[in-house]
C-alpha cells in the first residue's frame, strides 16, 4: 500500500546529491515536514500524493501553507507573542 504523501528532498544540496524520501499518510505531518525542510534550506524535489506528483499549483499551496506556519511560529517566538496575537498583528495563522 502506498503512503498518501511522498516528499522527495535533498539535504544540503550544495554538498550532497542523495535523494531522500519522507512517507506519511497524514497531511498535517507532511506540512510539518515541509516546514522543517524550509527552515533548513533543503531542496524539495517533488511532492507526491498517492503515487502521483502534485501539479505545481497544488504543491505550491502546500509549500505556502508550510511557509506561513513557519513564519508565524518564528515571529511568535522572536516577539514572545501567542498565536492569537500573531494572527491579529500579522495576519498569519499559526
């Protein structure tokens, strides 16, 4: 049985060519993993759902959600704000 989400990525793409995979059935976990990849500067090669590579608009939406969640988390941590304050002041959903 295929995992619902398969994220292909390269850690430290400047020094490494090895393609790794992250498999999960949970869409929230997939977004959390994308947040981790974004924060470390990894190269995200493809996002697959049920064996098919997502079209650019669908993959971009997942990446945008992950980037917004990451931004909200960083702003909240840096300014010592709770999620409601981040949402109110910056319009970012945590």
